[in-house]
C-alpha cells in the first residue's frame, strides 16, 4: 500500500494561511516555521505543486506588483480546502500521530472541535505508550542487578518513559487551557 502524500496537506495549509504564495515563499516556510518540525526540499515542493495543480487542489493566480515574469503564485481552491479539512479531521491514531504537530499548526481557533479531538486522541495514545513502556521496564529491569547489566538500555527506556509522560502533561495542560 503506498504511503499517503503528506506534503500536499502542508502546502494546502500554508496556502490557506497565506493566499497567493510563490513556490519560493512555500520553500521559505519549510526553512523557518514549518521547518522546526517538518522538512521538505525544493526538489519535493515543485513537483508536488505540479501534481496539486493537476489534482485541482491549487490554482495559479496573477502575479503581484513587483513580481518578475518568472514568479508563479498559487492559491488554494475549494477542492483543496475540502481536502485540507478532510485531512485535519482524520482521526489521530497510532499510525498517523506523528502528523499531529502539523495538524495543530493549521488550526486557527482555540475553540475548534478538531483541536480538542486531536489533543484528546494524543493523550490517549501517549498514555497507552507510557503504560507499554512501564510494562517493558518491569519485564526487563525488575531487579537492580538487571539494571546494572544493561544500564544504557535502562537509561534509554527511562528517558522514553519520561518523554511520554511529559507529552501527556503538556497535552492535558493544553486541553485544560482551552476550557472557558
């Protein structure tokens, strides 16, 4: 089964936030804001823009004052906006939770039901992962002698537990802040 195309969703989100972006503007977003948590290169962006035009998700728009004749600007179409919203509303699960940060980035309103849904699903997933890691810790390191025999492994597992617990704390605090 082919991997789902993620880049179009990111580009659609960018165009929804900032209409009439050029390919260079989009590329710059990946070098700054989005680049903090998702990467895409020039060689990925431009072919994807071409596919998205063919899919009817974006359209070319007239150049803006100051553009030279080589600049192509893009805008999201209604079909593209529908696709973006469908992607944002896809339920978060263990197969796609790595995309939650991307989805959160494109949510404009703190009262969005999508925001609450993503946070709630993420809490559930991270709690389950904490429980799994703690179970592994008990299985592998039930005594101090077992810890000493594989101390590096023990440290990595403890760090993974701590990271997941911190994720749960952040998610719960964020969800709590959304309530009036």
